[in-house]
C-alpha cells in the first residue's frame, strides 16, 4: 500500500473526527483501506474507530516479558 490522495483524505477525516495525531490517523486510514478489522499497537492514545478494533500489544504479552 502507498500513500495516495484517497488515503490522505481518509486520514484527514479520521483526524478531524477523532482528534488523533496525523501519524496515527494515517495508520488507521491504511488499516481501514486494507480491510483490516483489528490494529495492534503499543500506543494507548489510539481513538475508537468504527469498524476497527484497537488491540493493545501489552494485553497479549506475559506480565514479566523481560525476565526470561
């Protein structure tokens, strides 16, 4: 996938509606354009977006992942 005008318009819409920062909006727009239903991130600031489930990576890692 590459940045094109349609993707940037979607990112601008996501940003306007949710208040997300530009990089986050671009990632969300790219996920939506690719037909993703989930997005995995470490960023707790991601807004809720209809049709896209935001998953926190920390929720899927062992509690003390660095001790092995």
